[in-house]
C-alpha cells in the first residue's frame, strides 16, 4: 500500500495537463476562425485558379 501513495495526484496532474492542452488548442482554433483566417487562406489559394481562362480552370480542377 505504501508504494501507491501519490498515484491519484500524478493521474490528476496528467489528465489536467491533457485537458488544459485541449482547451488552449480549441481557444486558438476559435480565435483563428473568428478572424476569418481559414476563409482568407482558402480565397488566396483559390484566387490563382480563378485568374486562368475558363478551360484552364476546369483542367486544373480535374488535375487534382
């Protein structure tokens, strides 16, 4: 029994660290979505496809 002292505290600390990491990651993700970072990135990625001729755009879509 003596060798198991403090096991609950260590388990609590490990679980707390994991939950804290998830909360921070969700906060960062929510902030990025709120600022429109993902939409801006998608528009910048798609903009060079839209500048091509219509046939070139279709060929580019099928190339993926």
